[in-house]
């Protein structure tokens, strides 16, 4: 299979060992690097003093060569630390292994083990003992000075990863070829996934600017702050006993309020993140309690990965979910915990931050993939939920978000619930709305968008018939007979959305834009304060272009946020967390006495 790779400059397998303290933008010490051309067998074994004398790699990284490594962001950052340029063609064996391994996974199961040893096990290859691997990793983290024996051991350890890649690559390509009849198209997509790893490396290097003074204050006062936050927030709910969330009290509260809450198979109330998100959206009065629960479970601010330059950086775990989305640690990533914590994001002097997101992305994708003319027409109107209400006769002609906001919000929840296969009784209970009315709205949706519903039936039916479902970019997962059809319904929109995010990040990185983080259906941009408009418009073009390139017929999904900069000394703020933020800041004021003025925006 190697001979099918059209790179006359060689197929270079590369691995590096380095020391990079948590939160740092780049490795502080690159100990060694090994590169081997798996075509000619030529090998470079380079120690730190060799690397320091080189302005460029001794092996080719131009358009005629292929650069292969595992979890490429690490090697790319090592190359940046040395001062080398990025390779033109990057093949990340981790991304391709996850692509292959995901095809053997059943939809809804956890994704495959993303480590190199996980790939070797999946391909039936021998892998080094965990204890030996851990010992060498600890040696690399410790850093120099090294004895001659330690240098030899670390260099050999580095080379064994290259040799493991050499053994695995033909098997990986063979596994790919079994499901990709068009080899050239597969290779283009693999190189695009490699380009996304370059974008990941750049985003991690740049990091998200944080308000370090406030972060340290929150860490210092964490315990009394949490106790007082419970006392103030839980006053209207009566759920907590001290700092413990009580299920029986929560059940009693839900019964008093008439809220139908999902339960597990064992009968306990579901308290996972998705349930809280959906139920708080359906019942806005629960938003403060949702924020409190998230804060209690995740306010481990010492675990946020923040470097000495005051920037949040963590491994994004690209392709880490079943739908190929990023899966960073909630505890380490500032966009992971409760939404009010995002208020710690603050631009540095002379810079602006912009949060650009696709407008109603999932519905736009559904319209494009299904080709439903009514869904397309209502989506491009600019306010899909209001337009659906008007065209279906549920809202009067001329209704707007301002004039019929409450009704629009209910219609929005119905549309989103339908996307996840939520039935009328459960939807009516969640929305506290008459079941007859909900059924009428669902019927109106299925009548107006019948082309979409026929398409969706075909998608789900084909998935069960074939035993798998695949995105337009080739991401695939298994679907067995016992799977729930409702669990498959949203898969095409989710995987296409993740493809769109990666492509937009690649296009933006190629243009030299300062991306700092991907967030589900959005990108966070850092730009100079004096020309943020140019950077924002450039990113907006990249994001719209990504939708045009991926969706049938050149369909475009518009992007919001290009005209809403966060300029120093203001801070980023998610409106869903504003109430809790204000409450936390008030408590913090009382705990520490008078504080410096903090401007929020």
C-alpha cells in the first residue's frame, strides 16, 4: 500500500521526545527526534545538540514528501520550538486510525482508545509494555541533563515509536482501502485531516487569554464562595444539604412544579450534562440551578490548564467523539465547565476577541442535505423558527422575534426536540404545554417539511439495512438492529457540523488568522484591536466557504458574531451564565472586601 502514496520525496515517519510543562505554548526542551523514510529506509537520529544547529529539517517537508506521525500536534509543536517550518503534506495516523476504528464501533458506544498503543492493539500488533513506556515518558518530562545511558534510552524509545508506525502504516492503509474505493479522494481527505492537526497545533500554541488576577481570587476563595453560592442560589429550589445535591429533594421540587424529568433505566433522575442542558432550555427557571450543579461538579479551577503567559491551553482531543467532534477535558478547557466561568476570558491590551458561530447550523445542514425546498426557504429567511410558525399558521403574518418571542421559543424547542427524536408526550411535559398543541405543531412540521422527513426516513432506514451510517467526508459508524432509530436521526447533522468546523479552521489557519479555540459550532478569534473588522470578515468568509464546500449545491450557512468584538478591558461573557456570574462576583466582593474595578461587557 505504501507504493500507492504519490510522494517521490519519501514517506517520512517522525517522532519527537520533549518536555512541555502543562499550559506552556511550546516545548521547553526538545530532547530528540527520529525520522525514517519507509520507502528508502534512510533514518535520521537527532539529539538536542544536533537539532539546535539546524535551521531546517534534514529530511524533505515540501510538496513532494509525506510527513507521517501519530497525534501530530505534538510533533508539530516540537518543530515550532526548534524553529522549523510546518510540513506541506501531513498524514496523522491517529486521525486515520480513529476513522477506521470508529467503523467497528456501535453508535452510542465510547470512541476507540486514541493512544498509539490503542492503534497497535486494534491492528493486532505487539506494543511495548506500559511500565517501560511510562518510565521513558517520565524521563522526557523530567528533562536534562541526561546521562549517556539516558540519552541512548530516550533516543531508542523515540525510534521504537517510529518503527511501530512503520509496521502499522501498511495495515492501516489496507484497512482504509477496504471501505474507500476512490483512493485519490481518500488521500485528499486524509491530508485535509492532517491540515486540521496543523490548525490544532496553532490554536494550542496561541491559547485563550485569561483574567489571571480574578482566576487566582476565585481559587483562593473557592470553598467559602461555593458555600455561599449554594445558599443564595438554592434558596428558591431547596435541593442541597450542605454541599450535597439531594435527589429526593430535587424529585420533590420537580413534582411541585409539575416538571416531567427524564429518568435512567434504574428509575433515578438523569443528571448528565445533556439532560441538564435540554431541560434548562425548556424550563428557563432551572438555568440558575443548572449553573450551580455544573459549578459544584466542575469548579476545580486549579485543573484549568493555564500557562505562565496567562493563557488557557489543553489538548483538544480531535476526532475524540463518535461524530468526530473535538472532545477536550471539561475540567481543563475554559469552555468546558459552567458557562459563567467563560467570563474569565479577557483580551489583552491592544487585542480583540470575537466569537463567530454558524447561525442555526444544524437546521441549515438538514435543509441542505435533504434538499427540502420549504425547509430551505424558511431557513434562508433569516429567522427560521418565526418563519416556520408563520408559514404553518401558528403565528400571524408579520410576526417577529420581538413581537412573539415566547411563542417562537416554544416552536424552537419543538423543532430541536424533533431533531433528536423526542416524542410529543415527553415534549409536552418538558415544555409544560398542552399535548394537543404540541401534536399540532409536530404535525405542521412534518407536513410543511415532508421532503425532509422522507429523506430522514431513508437515512435511518438505510443505516439499519446496511448496518452503518457515513458522513459526506467519510466518517462512519456501525448501526445494529437494537439501536434506537431516534439515536441515529441527528447523526448526519452532527458529523457534517464537525466536518464544517475542521474545514473552516483549516481555511482560517492558511490565511494566518489568530484562532484560539474551536467550540462545537463556533470559532474564537484573536485579532489586533485596530483592525479586528478585517480579521472578523476574513474568518466569516472562511466559515461560510466551509459550508459551501461541504454542502450539496453550494448551500451556505450564514455566520453570526463578526460585528461583536470583545475589546480590552471588557471580558467575554455568555449570556446564559450572566446571572450566576453576577452572583459569584457579588459573593467574591464580600469575601475579599473592596476589589479593583472589573469592567464587564
